[in-house]
C-alpha cells in the first residue's frame, strides 16, 4: 500500500485484487487493504472491488472474516469474490480485460495469471511455481512475463524456479520480455542474469520496487 501511494495510486483506484496463493508474503496486505477502505475519515470505497484467486479463495476470505469481523467487510455489491480452478486456462472478463488463470506447481490453490487488454497487449504473472508446462501455455506469446526466480541455480528448491528454469520457460513460450522477481537472499550473491542467459537471450529485467514498464510500442 505504501508503494501504491508512492506511485500516486489511491487504493480506491484499484478495481481487482488477484491472489496467486495464500502464503503470507503474497497476501499479507489483503487485510490492511480492505481495512483501509473503511477509514472513518469520509473517504470510503464507492466503486466495486473484485477479489480473484484459486480454489478455496472464498473460504480463505471467510477465515479472515472470522478473525477480523466487520473491519474488513465491504457491503455487497461493492465486494465480490471470483474463484478460478485453473483448469485448461480458466478464462473470465473484467472491464474489457481478459483474465486467464492456470494452476501452478506450488500450493493446491496456486494460480498464475494472464491479462490481455482490448488492444491485444498481454502480460503473464507466474506467482510461485516449480517447472510446469501450464506456465508455458499461460505465457505463450505474451508481451511480458513476470516470473518468479526465488533461488539461484545452485540452490534449486522444490516449488520454486531458478533463473535458468525461468529463462527456459520464457524461451519455450516465446515471450516478448522477461522480468525476474521474488528473489530470496541467496540470489544476492549469485549471477542471476548470467544464469538466466543460459536459456534466455531476449530482453531481460530484474524486478525492483517502483519499476515501471510499458507494454507494446
């Protein structure tokens, strides 16, 4: 939320939140975000908010409600939940954008996303995942793939990708640009770019806070 404000984005500008899975580092700010929509200063949400996630996201939210009660509740129809099963590129539309979800190899609820705007520009987000053909299919020919690369090649960890694995997926999917993200501390002492270059020769970016990228020409 702090980074949103630093980019000049108000929380009330957000129409949809898409969870990749329920690990705390990927959904830890959901509760503060929902709570912020109810600040008692006269500024409250007036436009609908959609929460999208994989199998179990509705039950996950009910669990949060049992803990935080009315502090995170938004009045229907201001708040809706969309649950994707991630099977065969589960597709839906939201405000003219096509959203496709595919199950990733991490947690049972893990979902990667592909978003395509009305002009055809597209990006894919892996979330956390191990090597899976579903990510290749999800990212096929996208303009931009934002892909996790949590551990260097020499520290391969089940449920996560390494730089060379992410690069191989980007090559198979024929993506336009590859952005590596989700670096664990071990990445700080390894040549992440060099490892990725073993399998990927296209445009490559290492993610950082407040990075801004433009899709298409």
